[in-house]
C-alpha cells in the first residue's frame, strides 16, 4: 500500500499535476522537492524518524541554477536513495524516450516503473502507481510490446552460429572464413551483416553486443 509519496520535480506545474493525480488515488501524504539534494535529505530524515516514504516519483533531468547541488540528476538521486532506503519504491516520470536509457533504469537501478511525459500520461501514472502498490513492476506499453517481441522471436541455427562466434570473441570480418572452413552457407560477409541487422532490427537493438547479451539471457547460446 502506498500512503506517503515524495515528488522530486523542478517544474511547479508538473508538481501540481502529480499531486492532483495522487489525491485522486486517495494519497494525501505528499512532499515535494525541487532539487535532488533536497529530495535525498528528505528521504534520509524520514528514515531516521521511522516515517519512511513509500514511493519516490522523480524526473531524470533537473535544470541547473545558482543553487549548487551534489546530485545533478534523477539517476544519481535514485542510486543515492537506494543506499539510504533499499526498499523504497521508485517511479520515473520523464521526457526520456531512448530505449537504452530506460532499459538501464530497470536493469541497473532497479526502478519499479517508468512513465513517459506525454499525452494520456495521467492515466499511465495511475496505472503505474496501482501496479507498484501491488508490488509489481510497471512497464510502459512500448516496452511491454518490445519485450513480447523479443520473447517471441525465433532464432535459426544459422543465427545461433553467428551469435555464438561473436560471443566467443571472433570479429565479424573473420566469421566468413570460419563458415567456409566448416562448409556453412551462406558464408559471405554481406550475408552475415544482413542477417545481424535483421535480428537487431527485429529485437530493437543497435549493437551486436546487445544481441549477444540478449541471447545469453535467453540461454540460446
């Protein structure tokens, strides 16, 4: 259950909107911080007073001004807050849309949810908070769709051979010679590049390293 929330957001209009959204969910114990250092201080003091926050809602980007800060952004705040209160639920509300950044927030910083600032974001915020209150992670629709696509993708034997060679440290330009020695076709560099690009496009990756890591996670290699 979520009853006490801290909002770390440097735009007053967004703060007001977030507060209204929380109140519509019957959450009224709400604190605000316009700076990351202030947010961390409030979290620390609440823990010491044994009145910890249940949820931190934070942006990633904070406008710099003459108020000097040790924590420059939301990502640093998340990491520091986790040190102070490991069980704190964290929801990121941001304009950030790059997949690699959002993946990092989930995989490295273990956030509980992400909502993109966009049309219909109030409804998404309510869904996210309700999911987090049930101790479940909330994923944006486009991430859920991408994950479903990744899990449904079927690798061919040729795909696995190429990815395994890359995982073993073989350079892409050296793969054709290896395939030719072992009688595996197609073996041309252009065919290999085309196949790798097809896999990355289908799975939403931009680098071979991401593809290799994904296959390791799946247990495909």
